[in-house]
C-alpha cells in the first residue's frame, strides 16, 4: 500500500506543471523511473529498467506541440510494470511504449480540460481576484493530473502485480524472445533519433570521439563527461577570441 501511494504521488507530480517549475528532470524516465524504483524497494532493477526506457526516447522532442510519446507515463508505468512482473529490465521498453502511446491520449485530455481553468482564471483577473487566479493555476490541474495519472498508477501497483506476473508467465517463450529483441533494438532507435539532431558537421566529431573513448579506452561516463566539459570550455573561449579578433 505504501509503495502504491508513493508511486501515485510520483505519477501525479511527473505530469503536474508544479514539478516542472522546480526541475524538468521529472519529464525523463531516468529520473521518474528511478523514483518509482525507490518507492517500490527495487532500486537496482528499477534503475536498469528506467535506463533502457530512457535510451528508447533519447531523441524525444515535442516540436510544434506534437508529442510522439508521453515520457512521464512511460517512465513511471514502464518501470513499475517491469518490477511487478519480475521481468528482465531489457523488456522495460516493450512495457513502456504502449503506456507511452496511451499517455498521449491522457495528455491531450489533460491539456484540453486544463483550458477550462484558464478561462475561469481570466474571469478572476477581470474581477481583480488574485487568490482565485492562483487557485485556478494550482488546484484543478493537480486534481486532474491525479485522476488521469495518479489513480491508474495506484491501481497498477496495488492490484496489478499478480495479474502482471500471471500475464508474463502465460506469454510463450518465443514471444519473450521477440520482446527481448525489440527491447534491444529500441535503444538503437533512440540513439539514431538523437543523431538526426547532433549529426552536424561541426559537432559530429565529438560524438565519435566519445564513442571511441568508451569502446577502446574503456573510460566511464564521468571521465568522458569531464573531457567533454573541458572541450566545451575550450571551444567557447576560442570562438569568443576569434569573434573579438574579427571585430
């Protein structure tokens, strides 16, 4: 019950705008999934599942208001279902993607219904009632996020564990193998999507430098991050100096 309540809060906060005003890391499965894993007492398995889900959506972007997938829902529900079912974390993307697609519908409903409170807030503005404006910004959107995201998360964690385990046990082995293959391919798809954005002549060399440092020099992520930060600082100062000379 405690885990279900905590996951409900995480699911609600991940979509509610208040959390994004504090930090936008709530958007990403790596963070929301990690919190779910802590709440469910499986931090290691949950972190692995969240990492696989994050790789799937590595190139995720909402251009022009379109949403190819709901990351918040994918991270919370995908991680929770992976832990509940006892599945291999590599299967997490196959659990997360259907929830992500369903999350597009809940997101559209969330944004559409929230427009009602905006019109109500406009009336409070005309009346000079700032308290009413604040109430419209905070309360209805929070309740709506709880209904659309929190309650389904509670039902999944509180009552869905046995059903998820039984459903997984009923799946034939060849389907499990297929899901494992798809789960392994999805991170590659996410990386490919990312390359479409960073595959520019001026910066693509840095991508390959990081790749070869990982594969051939066996450096960990922190070491590569330090080198990347140093390279970024050098590029910035050289660019500034060149601009000063041209001026």
